[in-house]
């Protein structure tokens, strides 16, 4: 039963993040945070780093925080949520 619940939490977090990726790309990245996202569409720099990469870093931090909550505070859904966000 624990495995089923673990897989359910991971699946829900993955599905939620798929929606979040679509929503944030359409309404946030192409909206009020266009200033961070536009270098992803128009390459006018010589750097390997784009300001658009900040979105990836933000979601990586959110994923890592859930995994840390699992490891440090024994928050059992932290690992499947963190993995779901990562996937």
C-alpha cells in the first residue's frame, strides 16, 4: 500500500508540474518575466548562460527543498514530490 501511495504522489506531482510548465511558459515567461525569457528565443549574446536558465534553477531548488524535507525532517512525501518535480 505504501508503494501505491508513493507512486500516486509522484504521478500527481509530475502531472502538476507538466501543467505548471505549460502555464508558466505561456503566461509568466511570455508575460511579465519576458525580460528573463527573451534571450531563449533571440540569441544575441556569446555566453553559455541565458537569463532563461533562472527558471530551471528555481524549479531545481524547489525539487531539492522537498528532497531535503524528506531527508532531514522525515517528511515522507518529500521524496516522491521532489522526484516528480525533477522528472
